[in-house]
DNA sequence: TATATTTCATATGTTTTAGATATGTCATGG
DNA sequence: CCATGACATATCTAAAACATATGAAATATA
């Protein structure tokens, strides 16, 4: 039994007339009669009563007609669903991001736009350190991730630069450079004597190395008092007065009691990149679409 | 797209291996590869990723797999349902009967047995006069009917004798032959002077003509006071004292206040037949089965 | 490193089968 | 009673499924 048989059967049943059904199907009458007969032989059931003026469904035929219609509809639906999944218009993607990424308006915006453009694609979100995220991408637990560190150059992972943003200084409210309503840019050298609290290097070496490198450029070796597992924790430690840190300026959206953000005055620009990582092969169409959407938004400044 | 494609696709997806799937399907590997490729071309979607060690579903393939499995299952189910409908093991029949038929235990018994033997056949029941029932059979509103009259010899209607039962006399309790606890058989001639109440001839001439003929045989012409539309109504009229009537003895099951049933003593046996009518062609398998079951029960005295 | 093995893809031939053409049969309607 | 309409049958053609033989790429093995 093939779908062709069901299609032919439905046509004959609907027309009540083999010859007309054959016309509708774009074939001749004899092969249509044959195929119907073949169905009857296979099922060992008479599907039509041959009348002098056409054909008429038997009870068994009537029983089959309803099922055949439904099945043909299901097939159409399944094929179109498959096509759309293949085109990335339907399906499921999992997106990861480091803790600092969603503070930049770019990230929520691109997620929102993607969801609007492809409502049939279910999105799940995951937060984690860069290392975890890259591992998750590799093991196909997630499809893409917004990260801030370079990826250990690699096997099967592609990264795309999305944007760069300036870093700024986060000081405890009580800090000598933050007291009052001071908003004057802080030169990195002014922090030479301060304790630094940094986002743990193992989780994401990018920011860590950038900050330490910039300090060296300014002629001092930062005293790293503490490493925190997430950037939010870093800021909490700063707020409680344990030290200072540098964060991407979008983190200013995180307004913590007891913390002041000040712009950074440096010769060499100290910037935090935002990157998108994904598998370089074996990605679903939905994932491809997401990456493409994010890159396009990045290019157009969206 | 044909079911073959879906079958092949499911096999490859389940094996993760074209060659093994081909073995399972009983064909060679190259045609299987071709058919899978044909699907991908038609859908314009990659269903499998070719790995050096086999093949692996893409997201689109995964989406299709679930649907394909379901569809193949639905097809199997539909075909088996059709087969069973064709064999009369599933479906729907409508059975009619004259008002007097269900009083004979044969009728409810055969209905009950059929329902037990073929629980998947839905039964609907209809009551009506013989003429109506025969018309309903002809117009395919019902499939078969228990009747007591001969059918106007006919086009497309077959009848089968099921059983015969003696007639008995139904008298008002106040009737001279019924007073006290008399149970003596009544000779038909004894009723020569009585008013007769008969089941309307137009609805079913069988009993009517039989009764009138028997009276003639007994040497008198019955005085027909009243005709009633249903046999139950006839008995109600008898109960209220308007006259006497003759009914199949199974009607004694209908115990009405004010009525007495007495056996009939006649030279020639006066009997009421029970017949089963159905279309001689164009009946569903379920209807055929029902008629066969009823005839068999009749033969075996069931 | 070279070779054997595994596995899917490609090329080409064969067989099956769907479909086309021509004709037959049967019932109906003028 | 013949013409018409409809499905069935017979035979042929063409398409497509399948088989066989071989190639290509990657991996495992010597």
C-alpha cells in the first residue's frame, strides 16, 4: 500500500466516478481502475460497488475514506513541518551567555527579534562561564553562546565578533575617587594601590587578561585580592568595599547600592568584546539562522 | 512522496546505518541511498548527516521521524479497520422490527448474541410497520428487519423464514369464555359473534389475512370492529372490552390488566410466522453477518 | 606510513510496475 | 433496438525501483 493508492482512492470516492477521478488525477481511466482493484485485492475487501452510472462506496470503503483523508493530511503537514525545520523556521535552539552578556541591550534585543521573526522556533537560554559554554556547544547541549573571551582556538568552534564596548571602573561608594558626586574619568594608574576583584580567570580568561594587561601598560601590577565566580558577584564584593574592578560599561545597568561607576581614562583603549560562538559544522538550520540574525544585527548596529 | 519513502527513512533513522537498514528492508544499499536522497531532494532538506561511521539524523530528520512513525502506524490501523469492516467484524447495522417481534424471545436473544460476538459493530434498532420497514430496507436506512408479513414479492428484498409460533386468543377479562380461571382452548367458531380488533392491514397484511382466512375456514366472516396501528394498541383495545383478537402466543408476555390469553383449538393450525427481511444485494458485510447469525440461530432452534 | 576496512555515493544494467492505448462488456435511456 | 456512458480487460510503453559493480573518503590496523 502506497500513498498513491490512498490518493487515488480518495479521488474516486469523492467523484463517485472512475473516469472523472482519472481526469482530476491527470491519468487515464484504466490504470486508475487497476490501482483501485489492486487495493481491493491487497485488503481483500470490496471498496466500491460498481454501478452502471459510476461507483459507490461500500461500508468498508466509507470506513477507509475518513482514515485516508486524515492520513494524507497528516503527511502533508509532516512534510511541511520538515521543510520548515530544515529552513530553520521551526524547531528548537538553545542559546548560552556569560553572566555579563545580557546586560548589554544588544543581547536581549536580538533574542526578542529572533523570537518575533521565528515564533515556531522554541528558544531555551543558559547561563555559564565561557569554558562551560564552549563545552556545551561542542557537546551539542547548546547551539550558540554569547561570550566575552576568545575561544581556545579550535576544533569545531567558530566565533564571530559582535561588538566591543568600553570598560569602566566600578568603585565602592566610599572610595576616594568616588566620593561626593565625582564623575571625572579615572586613570588606570590611579588604581595602582587598590585591591582588585576580578572575574575568575578559569571561567573566562578574556576580561581578566585584558585588565591585567592594561594595568601593566599603565606601569603597575594589579594586586588581585579576590576572584569571583560571576561578574555579578564581583560587583557585590566591590559594593561591600573589598576593592575595585573594571567591567564592561553596559554593566552600569546593574545599579547596586554602594557602588559607583566611573569612565576610564587610558591611553590605549581598554574594551570588552562580545562574541558569538557556535559549532562550525553540524548546526541545525534554526541555529544557523540565529547566528546569521545576530551577526546581521551586529553589522547593522542593530 | 510515498509510504515506501517513509518506511525506508524510518529504517535508516532507527539503524543509523544505511547498509544495515537495507538488510532489514530486504533490499540492497544503493537503491536505499537513492531513495533517501530522493526524499531529501523533494523536501529540499537534509535529513541525515553522513558520518564516516554511519548516518545521523539532522534536526529536520528528527522532526520527520516522529511524524513518519505515527503515520505508518495510522496506515496500518486504517487498513486493518477497513479489512475488519469488510469482514463485518466492525461497522454499523440498523435492524428494524414490527411491534410484535421483540416479544418473542428469539429476537432479543439473537440481538444480544450478535452484540457479544461482534462488539465492534454498532447496532441501532427501529420499530415500524412492515411496509415502512421494507421501504427503509430498500432505501438503506436499515439493513434488516424482523417482520411477520410476506413481502410484496420483490425487487431487491430477500426474506428468510425464522420461525412460526401458534396464535392464541386475547379476550377481555369480562368475556364469557374468559371468566373465572378458565384455560380451556377456544375454538375459533366460538368467536363467530364477537367483534374483532385487528392490526391494521395496510401496515402488515400477514396476520390480518391469516386471521380472516382462518375464520372463513371455521365458517364465519369475522366482524371487524376496529383496526389498530400497532399490535400493542390492539391489545389495549381488547383490554378495554371493545372486542377480541388473535395474536402470536409470544405476545402473552405482555401482561395487560383486563386481558386474558387462551390457546386456540383449530383443525388447521393458525400460526404466525417470524421472518427476516434484508436487501438481496448491496448489503454491508456486517449486515450479511447479522442475517447469517439470525438464520443460523433459527436453524439450530437457538 | 601504508594498507585494509568500513560505509556511503555513483554509474550502469535489469526488472518491475505504473501508466497509455485500444477494445470489450454491460446496463441504461431515448 | 441501437446509441451512449461507464467500468473492465488486454497489450504495450515508459518510468522508476532495484541489483550489480565500482569509486571515494575516512578510519582503524599493521
